[in-house]
């Protein structure tokens, strides 16, 4: 059995473990926040670029059918 988990051997060990857990939670929170920021940035760019595509025809606006890229 783990003496730290079941009896709380000493205060220094507990404080060190709590600090380690806090650091790991902080790193996880920062990484998740960066992922969220990245996806929000992609969504914003997609919304800004939506006017460049003619969704009904499936081609960029202003390009005639005969000039489509193959």
C-alpha cells in the first residue's frame, strides 16, 4: 500500500504531490485552451472566406463554367 495515499506520511510529501498535480492540471488547461483558440480561429476564417465560394454551383464566384480547372 502507498503510505502517502493512506496515511499521509508527512506534510512536505503531500505539498509536493499537490504542486505536481496542480502543474499537470495547468499544462492540460493551457493545451486545451490553445486547441479551442485554434478551432475558433479556423471557424472565423471559414466564415470570412464563405463569400468566395458559390455553394449552389460548387465553384468560386466569377469563374465561368468553361474556365473550370480540371
